[in-house]
C-alpha cells in the first residue's frame, strides 16, 4: 500500500509519536490532524513500521468491506490517542494523571496484552502481537505496549511537551543535560529562532 502521508516520528517513543498525530493542540480548534480516517490510521501504522505493505492493503480491504466497523475502530483509536496524550501531558507537567484517561488506557492495554506472545529472536525473546485484519482495532496493540513500557520506565521524567506556543507535541528528551525544548529543531525550534530575530530587529528599529 503506497502512501503520500508525511508523518513525523521525532518523539522518541512510538506512543508519543501516535499522540503527536494531532498538531496545534493549544488552539481552541486544532486543525493539523494527520488522522482523518481509518485509512490514515493504516497508513500511519505502515509508516511507523508496525505492519508491512501487504498487511496494510489487507486492513484497508477489510475496512472497505465493513465501513461501520472501520468507523468505530477509527473513533476508538482517536479516543485512545487523546487519552494517551492527556496522560503524558500530565506527566510532562508533573501533574496527577487524569483518572478517566488512565482507566481508558489500562483497559486498552489489558485487551492488547491478551493477544501478546513471546517470540525468540537471535537468542533473545521479545513481545509480539497478533495482527488480525479482521479485528480492525488490532493495529494499536504495539502502541499500547509502548505506553505501558514508557509509564513503567525509569526515563518517564524525560517526557516533555514542546515549548512552541502553538505546538503541544510530546517528546522524550534524551539529551545529556536534559535541555531539549522543541519537538523538532527543524520546525518549532527554527520558528522560535526566527521570532526572536524579528523581535530583536523590531527593538533596534523602535
């Protein structure tokens, strides 16, 4: 399945990349939405490396044949995304996690883990999930495992929210001194630099 989507994977963890599929979050009506349909969700999953092209095509085929199920799976995915975002946004702000969102995520993680299995890979083992295109929501199982891993990891304190006033994206700051401020230096970082430059110019003119 070919896609022309331009998804960002700068956050450092899969679950944060998923949360970041909605941009300009500080706005009253955010409009930078990367996921507008179940087809977009499949495209994101393929871009993230969760499924291969033939699997993406099969998910898309099943969704086309069951549009009501696809709509329900997509609505559930967006609800989960928002719960994940609010949960980690609270973590970044050193605030208490929203109880409803934590409950939503816990339920989804439990359902995902019921379909998990250990598989051997080069002398080690790792988790894998049953990918079943007949269950359209199964795409998100690796995302939910990523949530569980990050919430229980010692690096949780490294979760931050972008300092861009019109961004709100989350990221894992793995810099040595913990000084990362932007989701991406190429986007929000450069915009901040340009804004500071304009402000300095204005101050000199004034």
